[in-house]
């Protein structure tokens, strides 16, 4: 009965080279510490870090341009002081419009 079952297995599945390749592929795909699944995840993570690095390099460039403009242009300095820090000239009055919070009942 066991002999009959063994005879029904196709010959290429009994080949030692085929079995070695299958074991090697299973080992590489799933069992190894550096398997292909973890390599794919690491590659995705690396791509995310590269995109993040490009974003921060772009933001750093924009901030350095804005800082240079702020340090060299007095009109820009006045605009930032008025908008961001609510500074005013002595002869001016500033009125802030604050929205009323919604009453929730």
C-alpha cells in the first residue's frame, strides 16, 4: 500500500535537485531572518523615509528663503510682525474678531 502510494508520486517530485530547490525557496521566503517578506517591508520603509527626507529638505529650503527675505526686507518684517505678533504703530488701533463659540444644549 505504501509502495503503491510512492509509485503514484511524479518522478520530478522525487528528484533530489528539485527537493533541494523547494527547500531552499521555502527557507529564503519564510524562515530566514532576512527573508523576502521582511526585505519587502524594509524596502517600503526606506522609500517612506526617502519621501520624508525630500519633504524636509524642501521645507528647509522654503524656510531659509523666507528667513532671508525676512532679514533683508523691512516691509516683510513689518508684515510678519503685524500678522503673527499683532504689533501695531502708536497711531493705530487693532480690533480682533473672535468667533463666538457655538452653544451646545
